[in-house]
C-alpha cells in the first residue's frame, strides 16, 4: 500500500508558475513509477507526466517544455514544476504510483489559472 498526498495547488495568473508536490508513505517509494494526471471539468483524466524508478521521463506532447517532473527518493516525494501556465491548464492534478499492475492515487490538488 502507498499513501499519496498532493500539495501546492492554488490560483495563479496566466503565465505564472506552480510547483506541485506529492508525498508518499507506506512503501518503498523508489521502486514505483510515479505519474501526474489531471482532470478538467467535464473532461477525462489525462496523463501529464511520468518518471520511472530509473529516472526515465515522459510527458504529454502538448506539455513538453512547460512542465517538468522530478523525484526525490530521499524525501519520498515527486514534484511537478509547471511554468507558463495557461487557463486550459486549470484542473485537479492527481499523483499516481504504479508498480506491477497496481496503482495508487492521491486525493488531488486544484490548480486554477485565471486573471
């Protein structure tokens, strides 16, 4: 079992930045592939970024260059740095831990991009 708690969301103006954090507990964090997803109102949840246990990175094509995923295994935390935010980035952002077909979710953190 893995427990995940996201933080760092909030209201930001277009063009601004936010850094989301996801703190994990309950298992060996370093062996999990960690993902960030987001879900906008009325839309399906979509994968934003992935970082594997070995540090390989993957991003949604539309977000490359603006978002950066990273992890600190010593702190059991994964981050999502979001720059040049746009109103269409408004969504609830979820942290996900995955390994051997098992997935765990956090409760989500709201990001609102608006002037």
